[in-house]
């Protein structure tokens, strides 16, 4: 590695590692079981995983076509649409997380070789057939990466959820909201819940990265 890049790289790693290390150090390991034994904590975790997964699914369904339109077509107002994608104004979990998917997939589509799609069209394939059988497999690794980022962002969403859905245990109280309220009354429980959310996120993201990204790269 070039010398001038080493110091910034180390600093970047420190920015990623130090907050996690602080959380691990301050986590009340002895009270971890007690903090998670309550029904509200379990419901909050399940609800967070469910809403993040649904938000990711919705983002994929509507975000991939949007990425294709932005990358492959020209229309009046395209720059405005792209700006709205990168700066979402509607606060909801899907729209907060979807930019990660759209930007990733759009970048992949712009850099992809159009020759394969043109060859398929020359052979008589319809535009939808080209999209399904050529374009999507070609950008599958980037699509998987965008979906993983989208899921992670949705899982940690706090502001949009509490603003528009409120905090009702078992209904709208996700894990980040549970951590927020626990921090006011029982900081140790808040650290324990944060640690569980972190561990679940890491396990899921590592699993998805290994299965999706490597699988897509092989294809």
C-alpha cells in the first residue's frame, strides 16, 4: 500500500472500530439475559427485522426500475428525480433506505456493457425479456449489495418511525425506539439492546454478503 494512503486508511478503520469497541466495553454482559427476557424487547427485535425486510423488498421492487430509468433513459427533470433520490424528503422507512439501493444499482447499470443487451434485442428478445434475463443477472452483485445496504439502513431507522408511526410495543416500537426509551430509564438495558441489534445486524449482513455477492460474482 502506498505510504500516503496508510494513515487515512488507519483513521477510517478507527472511525469504524472505536464506536463498536466502546459499545462492547460498556455493555452490561452480566445483565444481558435479563435485559432481553422482557416481552417488549423480543417484540421490538422481531418487528425491526420484519419492517427492515419488508422495506428492502419494496425498495427492490420499485427501486430497480427507477435505477434503470435513471441510467438508461433521458427525460425532462431527470436531474431533479436523481436529486430527490439522493435527498429523500418523505420520511418513511422505505424511502429513507431506498437511496442506497437506487444509487448502487444505477452505478452498476451505467458501467455495464450494453453489448449483451443489444445482442439479445437483435436476436428478438423483448425489452422486458432483456431486462429480466440479461440486465438483472448482469448487475446481480450490485443489486445484492444495494439490498444489503438498504436492509441495514432500514433496520436502524429511528426518526421516521417514531415521527409517523409512534411507539406502541409490539406494533410500532422497533429496536432503535426501544433503545431510546431504555436509555432514559435504564442505560445498562439500552446498551444491552444495542449490542443485540449490532450482533444480529453483523450476523445477517455477513451471511447475506457471503451468499449473494460471491454467488453473483461467480455467475
